[in-house]
């Protein structure tokens, strides 16, 4: 799957009122938090925040599930 196709799917998700859920393990977990912050914050242009959540930020829940 190309990056362009993935970007188009994310745009469709936002246009339908959806949220982007991002996750990873190890170093990818910290990258998921970074990417969520980039969507929520005003990266390089003034714009409304985009709905994104890093699933790796709630370690209490993640470590309680078995």
C-alpha cells in the first residue's frame, strides 16, 4: 500500500467525522504519540486540529489487560 493511498484513506476518515487511531510498540509507541501530536497541533500551517489519538498513551489500561 502506498503512502499516497494511506493519506487518501486518512482524509476520507476525517471527512466522515472519524478519528485516526495510532499505535506501536517500543520506539514505534513513542512515534505514535509524536504523530498524534502533529495531527492535533498546528504543524506548519494555521488550521483546526485533526482528531487523532495515540493508543499507547494510557499505560494503566495497556498493562492491566491480559
